[in-house]
C-alpha cells in the first residue's frame, strides 16, 4: 500500500496534525542548517588565525635567516643556487599561506569591509578566468554585522565560482546597492543560462546552499535566466538597527 493511500484515509484533523508536524520538522532542520553554517564560518575564521600565527612564526624567521646567509655566502657559487631555490620555496610558502587564509576568511572583509572584499575577490577570480568584471557599489556602505558580511561575501563567491565553471560567460556584473530598506545584491553574467531552473533549485548543491544562506539572514533570493542570454542572481536583505556595527 502506497503512502498516498495512507494519506487518503486521514481525516481533516489528522491531516492538520501531520502538516503541523512536518512544518515543525522543517523549522528544526532549517535551524540546524543555520547553526552548522554559522559554526562552519567560525571554525574557518579560527583556522585562518591559527595558520596566520603559526606559519607566520615559521616562515618569517626562515626568510630572515636566509637573508642573513645570503649576505655572507650569496656570492659563493657553491651556495648561491641553493639559496636562490630556497628563497623561492619560502616565497611560495608565504604566498600559499596567504591564499589559504584569504579563502578561509578574507582579511579585507574584517579590515576594510564588504565592498573592498567583494571588489578584491571578483576582480581576482575574473582576471584568472579571463572574464570582464564590472562593479557597481553604493557610494556609502556602512559596516554590517560580521555574520551578515560573511554571508553576502560567500554568496558572491559561490555565484562567481558557478559562472567560471558553468556559464561560459565573457563578462560579469556585480552590484551592491544600499537602499532605505536594506541591501540589494545582484550578480549577472552573459553566459549560456540555466537550462532547467527548477531542477537547479532542487538539485544543485551550490544554488541550494545560496538559498539556505539567504534565508538564514532573513533575505529573499531570486534567479532570472534565459538560454544563451545569461543568468542574474538577485538578493535583498532588509536591515534593522541591530544588524549594523555601532560607529
């Protein structure tokens, strides 16, 4: 006997109870998802700080000691090539440390705010993928709560990753507008579009993750797409006083 047969046998009162239980379960799962997402960001931030302190404490003294050795032995052919290679390896290690830390928790986000972090990431990712990048930001964007800033940054990060991987786009337009009601974010490309939007909403982990993230900050999420005319992701987040960082 199928589940539809069982549902047919329920009266109105039983159906209301079942619907209530399902809603409560969905609410519980949504809360758990939000908690895990926030906890994941906190763990990334802690790991970024640990990498910065620990690897910085290793690589910086190594660089200084190598400079000391080069000043004394750098002209000796017996040592010059090896020290040059070692210098390159240390520089590569410092650069790798920086890139890993920025992926875990972008330092610009903490020090200069959302607009600067978005500009850095969008331009860097699009440059690497040979995609034109156009940015439009409101003239004044006040600092927001750390949770809200990292959520919006991750949304843009995921959007651009999807564009680079799947859209075959030539350009990306990123806009962040401050209105009297809140923040309006849009990421648009001129790529191939999404063939089956409903299927993407239900099955694509990237889009599903973005939708959950927007829901966790009380915003709305919309996607507009047309075959061979690109895709636009639009997010609106209403702002309240407690979401702004005190001046």
